């Protein structure tokens, strides 16, 4: 029976239904005690399209899906107007019956053809506790080697009982994502080494209206969003896990973050989200928790960044809404 490989910027509806059924057999560690599974929207590629030019690669045999990989070509804007292109690889799933065979090679070969010469660097992010990591299946049969380059902590703040009435949150301005750009405000110049992904559109993935939270006095800002329009998470009994995400976080002093998080928690609760995720470098975790003693202690999730470059931990912005 013939095996076929497809590269789609928009997956045909009949294959979206097949992909939804296919991904039900996979789950992932949320922490040591809990696991979750992913359910993408009807437009299967939408989650990745929010980050840049995206494709979903599918290997199938007479309509039966053997493996899938999603990829996005992203532009990383650096200081002084420089930029570089990166390939973000995610959602790699192979049928248990076909692991160790040619499916993985076919997925990456099709990805390489799709990318062409547009970028030569790649990265992926894996939640802590995942049994199979990119370094285990790359670096052979023509697949570039992915190695761990950074660790991040995802701080999950409970939104229960939060309000917007505290003195600190009064000074935080809320601005729809479509009407605010940190670069236009001249804010990026305060931190020349603050890289950011450009050509992204959080509105493709966020069910709630994405809002920038901006503190005029301190200059601290961040984007509040979710992923429910493009991707939802479910626990093992089928209940949805509702996260909001605080992304694109910028600050000069850790103490300045507290009013932003407090207001984000309150807004997230109103939108029906049980927790707010704030992604930071793991090296900052202890200091941040120590410096924000007035806030409830969040539960901590972990993830590892894998990349084809060995020194990228300071240049790749990793946000929880894009993992």
C-alpha cells in the first residue's frame, strides 16, 4: 500500500477530522501527577499560523495517518534592526505502530523541502517529563541534531479570588493588542537586547481579546491572551484545562511585574480561565518568587528548549502560549 506525504498550509477538512482522531491517542505530562491531551481547532494549522508562515506535514497510507509534524518559519528581531529566521517545530506525533520506521524521516524530509533556503536554524520546546525528546530522534538520517539549550519555568498563578481593585493595578493601562505596539511606543529602546518574534498574530489563537497591560510609571508591559481559538487542553477525564497566558513580558525590575500579574489574573478569571501562565527563564524562578512575596505562590511547570544552535538561550523568547 502506498505511503503519501502532504505539506499543507491549510489542512483539508476531512483530514482535520482524521488528525483530531489521531491526536486523541497522545497525552503529555503537565507535572509529575497530571497529564493532558491537545485538541486543535477545525483549522488544524491555525495555532502555528499565529506565529508565522506555517505548514502541517502529514504522512498517511490510504487515509490512515501515520505521523504529523507542524512547523513555522519565524522572524526574530534583534537589536539595531537586525533579524534572523528560525524554524519552530512542534506537534511531532507518530503512530506507535510506526515508530522506528521511515515516517520520521519522511516528515523531516518534507519539512526540509518546504523550508528550502529560507532558514537554517531550528528549535522546539518540550514540557518536562516528556519521555521522547528531540535530541533522541534527531542528528541522523539527514535530520539536524537538536540539543537542549535552555530551561524555562511556567509559573501557574491561580486566578481564584483576584480583583482589579488594588492600588497597584489601578495604574496599569489595558490596551487592545491591535492598538498597541511596544516598538511604536519607543519602549524597546529601553532594553536593546530584548529580542522579539515579529509577524505574529495572537488573535488567530486567542479566544479572549488579547490585551496589552502597560504600566506607565515603570514601563513594564506584557500581552494577555489564551490559545482556545486554535488549541485547547483536556485532562484525562475530558475536562478542559483553562489557562490564560502572559506573554511578551518586559520589565526593568522584577518588582514592577506584580501589578501586571495581578490585573492579568483578574482579567483571566473574568474570561473563565482558572490559571495564568507566566513563562520565565528557569534561572530567574527563585528570585522572582522571593521578590513577589505578597502574591500567592504559583505551581511551577517546567519545559526545555532544544535547538540546532548551541548558544541561543539569551536570544529566543519563549512564551507559554506558543508551546
